[in-house]
C-alpha cells in the first residue's frame, strides 16, 4: 500500500512472529524491555498473535472490495427492502455465509429471519392558516411528512399549533417541556437535539450535568421526539430542522423521507404512533413564527430552561397524507459458527451490519441509484470477512458466533429492532453485539474512535486490542452527532445487550494531519446518503482491514472470555441487563 511507513509495519503479525523467533534466540529480554513491560506480556501477545494469524490473514482489502463491488453494483438497485435488490442481496450474503462454512443462523434451518415490513409511499400536503391567509408548503423543499399508521389516508384539519421547545420529558434532569399543557389532537413544533443548557460557571460551555453536555442523548434524536409526541397524544409532530443539532443538512432529511419509508408491520398497525411525523426547514419555521408575530430566536432561547412552557401560535395547521402501503416480508440474513465448548456453545456473540440502503429514485435526473458502497455494502463485506476469519480458528471459539446482515436500518433500525424483540437465541445468552456501519476507505490510521463512549467493558477490550495494533483509541470526537443512537447496535443496547460500534480513525498514516478529517467531512457533505456513495478506485482499504481485524479480535476475546462484557456504572442500559441476567 502507498503511504505506509515502517511505523505501521511494527504492528504486523509477521513482525510479531519475528519477535518470537528472536525471543527463542534468547534476546527476548532486550525486546521485552523495549516494547513491553515484561517478557511474559510479550509471550502472551505473541501467543495470541500466532493463534489468530490464520484468521487475521483471511481478512484482506481485495476480499472486502470484491463483496462491496457486488453489493454496491447498479444491478442491486441500491438494496431497498422488498425489491429485487433485496432478493439479490439476501441470496449473495447467504451464499457467502454458506461458502465460508457457516451453518444456517435460524434454528428453522434457514439463513434468514423473516421481518414483516410495510413500505409506505407518502404523498403529503401541509399548510398553515393565519388569519384568513393559507400558506401551502412545498414538498419536499419546505417539508416532509409521513405516518407510521398503516392506513391509506391521514387527515388533520385546522389543528391548533403549539411550540413545545425541545419536546423533552426527562425526570432524571427535572425537565418537562410539556408541563401540564394538553397537546392532544394538536400539531406540535419541536426543536431538534438536546436542550443545550449552558454551564452556570462558564456560559460559553454546555453544562456537563445536563443531557451529557456536548454529547447527544436519546432525547435529542428525532425518533424520541415522535415517540413522546405519541405518548402525549399529539396529532402531528413537526421537527424544525437545523443542520448542526440534527447532524446533517436538509438534503439528507429530504432524500431520506421523500421516498418509500418502512415500518414494522405490527399487529396493531402502529396505531399507537403519532398520526403525522414531519420535518420543516428552519426558514419555513422562522417565517411561520414571524407571521404569528412570534420571535423564533427568542422562543428558542427560552426553551433552554427548565421553566419553559409550551407556546400556542396563532395558526392552524392542515396535514393530509395519502399513503400507498405494501406489506411484505423482508429478511435479516444470519449465519452461525458453533462454539466448541459444551458449557458455552449456547451463548452467541453477534456481529451485525445492515445490508439495506436507499434504493432507486426514478424521479432523479442522472444517477438514480443509491449504491451505498460505504453505507453499508462495506459493513456487510466486513461481516462476511469476520465470518471467514472465525472459520479459520483452530480450535473454534468456546462460544458460538452469529453473523447477521440486518434489513431496514435506514428506515429506523427496523431489522435490528425486530431481532431484539424476537431474538432467535435468548438475549440473556447474548454477551455482545458488535456492529459495523461504513468502513474507512482512506488508508491505515494511527487512531480509532470509540463511538460507544466507554459505556461497557467491550470498549476496554477494544482499547487493549488497539494497543496491540499500536493504535490510539480516542474518545468519540463528535458525541453531539449522536452516532451511538443512529446504528443498529442501539436496538441491542436498548434491549440490554452490551454493544460495540467503532468509528473511523482520522489520523491517516503517511498523510497530512488534516487529511482524514477532510476526507470524512467531504464524505458526509457530498456522498452520505447520495447516489454518489459508490465504489471509488482511489480507495485504500488497508485501514478497513485494520479495523475489521481489530473488531475480529474483540469478538474473539468475548467468545472465549471468562465472563460476559458488562455495562459500566452510570450507563442507562445497565439496569435492564442486570434484570435480564437474574432470570
Ligand atoms: Zn448505515
């Protein structure tokens, strides 16, 4: 690979093997003193390296690229659930699992778990009435709207409009934006993100004691806003888009919502959800407030205090959504490697990556296919490579390992959500979920980012494995983007299972210091959830291999460890896990 230096080679296993040889030549003390604190430590690292070597060598840039090229090809049509793209993807992934020697992951003898989904195409209209003036919003430039209700028409006529600030009810922070205001049947306007409460000692910073300071909590996520709106009985919930707290520009909202969306096809037809879920642009919101003689900026400011009370606007809102609904079965694809130890083999470490992406948008000029090469053909390729690596272990791991490509992640983590609600093997026998969503295609890195925020002891294992690769594990550099809540592993965490999700490193070996960040920012701005997320000949997948090897090693440690990983004290998921393990 280009741009590599001898520095990166220090950690290769060939070098470790050579170290072992030198140790046998009785110069280990010298090496031990230089590289490790003790000779026994060297020995342990060495042993592990030798044991894992055949498995690690099975993970290659070419292997990853070959899978990505297939899954992200135009033939796969952007892999939307329920399309030909699904058929092809499910077949390809099951075939690969079979080929590397995995057994069917479903106890029914198949490589799939059926996930009942409903595809919903929405044709929404929205208008605000102020006095005798009605303003129609333009779709999808001004707004997007859809409903989780599996019914053909949703109509909300002349409903009262109430601004509910951040729309957060968080007893642990003594915070309740709704207070005693009845929003039943009303249209509520909500700010995106956590309330950014300033630190009383230094107002230029956020208060670490409120909503985890700069980091995003679940209260900041749009999914939460709609969930609490439903609990409060609101008819329509409109989120006001702002790029920074949302963590992405309007373009992403627009292309994510103005297409077929998906819900789990639950027996209650999701009638417990809010009737209309919508986003509007900041400009539209500001104009609406101004037309109602309200100062948006002042109200937004007032929403950052516990004393905030909902504010009724002098407007009425109409929302009408016509929906085309098609119920169908989608699939999680699951392969299994059986553990070797009769005491532990009914325990399952899980690797996940979503296979779905945004499909094809025939209304677009030019390229219509959202190939999703990075997001997440690359993650699925990694899961296939994990599987190939695990099958090379001799002896096999003590615990069993499941390799799962989930469906409908882009639609709200639905495949993972369904598995967590209907696990094929009990969650209390599931020590961990290790998730991968988008690899680093820009070369090996000195660093890596811990997106799971040292929430569990899995992050410690990750740190140790990183040290063996002579890499530095950095804390999440963008906790405000809430990445933890935006990937499949969150559904496992919510259900209590400790999770690991790694973010790309950005300190690329052999490149200028800002190169990695530049590449990452460019990807988010130009290619994330766009048709241009395609295979790029300039990729250097050596960094992806480095990360896949790292997560392989963590999974290996969990599959052979003396005990299960645990949530750390203060983690919001710990109580759930403890309760589950008591059974
Ligand atoms: Zn993704």
